[in-house]
């Protein structure tokens, strides 16, 4: 049995510039951090020739091409025959368990793909670097399955840590650690407040519209990329977290213009109430439309912001430094 644990992520600034419609023309950049909320994937040999897959539902099939879950199916199309041969012609039992529901803006589908690849390759006895995992997960989701997503989530999940991730026109990705003091990193973490809105959604619809708007929103996306760079520089200069909050506010204001459905309704009202209670700035995590609302505010204002948004569930999130790991072999 192999168990892989892969973190989810919080993306601060630059989202949208990791879409190929942008980085194929000019460099994109995202500032994000992995967090202590995880996707666990367990892989074990099965006694018979069937395949048993567990996620929000359970599938038991005789052949890989009968699998409904598209990421499971694609990964097992690539590696299932080898795994079966290694197991004397029998199938596998693969189970997924997540700390956070899907569709909540924390990159769960990419963490799932990275974790599945890591666990399955571990089961096959193949070492995978973070770069290998991120690159293959991106290819599976974007090229093979044609999901309208970018590449930031796969790299954040595979590498972990607080990172400035660059997307080059050559197709290469550079996942650079943000070089700041421990005090600055702890301050950023301590200022972060995250609320679950109770709304889950598929990012595909919002991102598909955003992709189609890339050309006419190119100046906005450039400005959002530059904000990611400025937040990286601010952290590396160990400036006040207020500055990062102000940059987040500017980025959220821009992000809302990229596609319909990113904000609106109660989201704007919650955000304005958080600002009124002392937050410096924030955003809806992920593509938008629901999921988690994240704000930066001084720790002494946390109680006031929580009281102002008492109808929302506050969720503590800490930074993860390690990325995807094999945590059990037995």
C-alpha cells in the first residue's frame, strides 16, 4: 500500500496569467502558497481483476475504459496495464480523501492529479521529482482532458511552499521560492483570515469565459502579473503585511473584470464588510463565484472581522513547506 499526501493552495496574485492564451505570448507570473489542507490518495493491490475507485462515489469496473472519473481514467490508461502486470493481472484499489470539498477554489482537481500520479508511480517503484509530477499533471489536465485551466495549481501542489511561479512562452515553468525572513512569512500567515462561503462551483465555466476574454483583457492581466511581482518584492523586503493587503485589494478589483460570475451578490457585500471591520484587502480564492473568501488583516482585528462575517465559517489555514509527499509505504 502507498499513500501520497498533496497540499491544496492559496493563490494570492497573478491568476489568469498562467493560462496558455497569456503565457504563450508573454511571461505570466503567480504568487501562491501551499497550505495544510490535503488530498490523500491510497493505492493498493486488489485481490481480483476489477478496479475499485473511491472518491465522492465508488466505481467498481472490469476495465479501465469503463471508468467514469476522467482523471482516474486518463492516468490509468497510461499506467494501469503496467500496474496490473506487476500485480499478476489483477487490478488496483485507489481511494481519495480530501480535507476540503471540491470546487472551493483551492486547486483541488490539480492536487488530486498530482497526488494520484505520485501514489501510482510510487506503487510502481518509479521516483518522481516535483518538476516531473507538476509537468505531467499539467499535461493530463490541460492537453489530454482539455480543461480550460492554467498551470499554477499543479506546480503549487507538487513543490509546496510560498512561491513565485513564472510561466514562460517556451512552455517552461519556474517555481521560485519567495526569499523572505521567517518573521515575514509568519506575519503573512498570521494576517490571513479565510472564510468558507458555502458555495461550491466548477471553475471551468468561469475560466472558459476568462480564456476567451484574454486578448481584450491583456492589459489587465499584465497589471495583475505585475502585482504578483510587487507582492513578492514587498515580502522579500520584509515590508509591512499591510502592503501585501493593498496589492491584494488592487488585484481583486482587476480580477472581477475578467469574466462574469467571478463576484457579485453576497460576495461583494462580505468583502466590503470585512474591509470595514479592519481588513487590508483580499479576494475570492480560485476562479471566483464561491468557495473561500480570504482577507489579510492585523491579528488584533481578527475577532472583529469574524464577528462581522459571523454567518460564514472561519477556516484556519497554515502554510505547507513540502509539497506532494509519499507518507506511507506498507
